[in-house]
């Protein structure tokens, strides 16, 4: 475990988890999007474009649903890469996001943290309806006190307001919370809101080098859960 501060910060009162790519496996969506766009990097291009226009909504003080932005930017990606995407195909990709499996051993790692007395909640940019359904079907809901969507405040992470709102919902100050995410822009947003942060590395994703370093970096979810439950010290 890498610690970027000379002293270990106080144990967070609550662990706040991102959902997509942090807890849920996007491989099926990645495979489908790459096929539609006929590119091995089509998914990455689309996902970054989708986030770009979520951020644009924040800056423009407008709001479109996460699903609508996902579909619109997938069609934009298709136009850019010369592979037109129909509305029906875009809708199919968004529907896949309602059926994503958990990342390997995610249940085990959350159980380990839960058994060690950690309070946990989840915060996502996806719609409340979609994420509630997924949490129920995967059983994740049993670990989390709250499952929250930025759409509830018509803002998307990494807007500071989203993290502050989530902290208020949890009855805590931002500095009492640790955000756990595989997205460096999410980590940057939580840091800006005053939260502690834990960055989980993933393949083909780099941490933004100009961002403030997270409180912790971990190679994967396993290293994070074992570190915070004291299992690494025992092994």
C-alpha cells in the first residue's frame, strides 16, 4: 500500500464507493461498443466522450439524463469513427449497463470491509433507477447504507456539489469520508470537496499527472480491502 502522507489519516467514518468500473465489470459493454465502432479502442473513446459531455452539463448548468448522454455520445463516436450507430443500437448498449456483473471477488472484498465495521455507501453518475436495480440484483445493496446518484441533484461527478450533497445525506463532513474509485477525475473531485481518497488502478487507465495525489493508491480492490481490514499485516 502506498501512502502519500507521512502519517496515516484517521480511519474514515464511511467508505464511499464509485460504481462503474470500480464495483461493476464493464467488459460486456466494452466488447459490444468496440464491435459497433469496429475499433479496439472504441469503448475508451466513447466513455471519455460521454464523461466530457457530462462535465459540459455541469459547466452549462443544464442537465440531461446519464442514459441520454450515453446514447448521444455513442452516436457521435460512431460518426467520428465512420461507423454509424442507430438509436436502437445505442439503446441496446445502455440496456447492457442494467445487467453488468460484479468485478471478480467484489462481494468478498466488501464483506471483508463490512465485517471489520466500516460504514459504506455508493455514489454514481448513473440514474437512480438503473443503479438501484443493479444493486438489488447483485446483492450489493446489503453492504451499503445509501446508494446515491448525482442525477438526484442534477449534477455529475466530479462537481464539488455532488460530493458535498452525498456527505450531507450520510450525515457526515466530507473530511470524514473516503471516496474509493478507479477514475482519477472522480478522485480529483472528491479531493476538491475535502474527502480522503483511495485510487484503485485499472488496465489502460492512467492517473492524471497534474491532479493532487490521492491519499492512497492500490493495485486493485483486493489490496485495498485487505489493507483496510488489517489482512495485509497478518499475512
